[in-house]
C-alpha cells in the first residue's frame, strides 16, 4: 500500500478512481488494437507482404502471412452478412 | 473528480486507430504492385531454371508457388495488366510502368519457352529420345505458366505499335 503523507488531503477512494481510469483506458486501447488487426486493410497488407516474400524464397513466414490475410478477409466477409 | 474525461480519451484512441488504418491503406497500392512484380519475376526465373538448369525441382517449386500467389492476387486485387484503369483507389501513375515491366518479362519468358519448344520438337522429329520428350513437356508447361497470369488477354505492347 502506498501511504500518502498526512499534509495532502486526498479522498479515500482516489486510488480506486485511478484504477478505474486505467482500466477504461486499457480496455479501449486493447479494443482499438483488435479492431486494427481484424480490419480489411491489415489483411490486405498481410497478403501483399506474404506474396512479396513467399514466391521467391518459400519462407514459412510468408506462407503464414498469406493464410492469416485470407482468414481476415473471410472473417470480414462473414460479418457483412 | 472533474479532471478526467473518458470521452476525450476514447476519441483520441479512435482517431489514432483510424490514422494507423489510413497509413496502411496508403502503403497498400505500392505493396500490391511490388508483390505482382516480384511474383512475376519469380515465375520467370523459376521457369528459366526449370527449362535450362539440371536441378528442375527448385524451378518447379518456384513456378508452383508464384502461380498460386498470382492467381490468389488476381482474384483479390485488381490486376495491373489490364489496360482499363481499376476504380479501387490504386495510384494510376505506377500501373502502366508495372504492366510494361511484367508484360515484357512474361513475353521474354514465353519467347524463350517457345524457342525451346520449337527446337526440341524439331530434334524430337529427327531422332526420338526420352530426354527430348521430357524437354517438350517442360516447355509446354512453361508456355501454359505464361498464359495463366496473362489471363489470355494480351496487353497493348509498344512493340506492336512500331
């Protein structure tokens, strides 16, 4: 527990209010990150990146990028209906 | 507690995420064109190694990979070989250059495979041999590989205007 000095007047539930603020900010940040990752532009970006890397070298990373991009495209298609 | 506004923080986070998405969208056309060019170059080099070199397996694999990627990309994104300008926000300055590059490369590869095909056909007619039969098969496969990404529609080449 962090003990405040006695000469500063802080309400007793200030700690709880700060925790709630941080909670809300964290939840919004996580939601926005998930929205960015599951959006169509990110899927198109993944497909383009994978198709740059995959054909000449045959990397595993490029292959999985392609699969993930296709997966994101299908998810967005399903959510439209 | 009046100093904290959850609404403004929400707004700033939303604007930031939309900013990141707009950056991705602005990068996309360049990446798509790069992907088309690299997959075409990979197809051509794989075809040349498949035709000429002794280790055919590598060339076959490269052809297979690049064909899969090209077909997938053709179905998802607008193909830059089309002479008509697609309407999906891709920058119009880059498309003709890439279409010329890819069509030149594909036509050189097609000409090479045609030359190999005709030469091996003549040699096969003179003296039938298993090796020549194999070479014939290879050159036919390479011709088909050229025709597939072109989509059987031939772009306007500047060669034909000369």
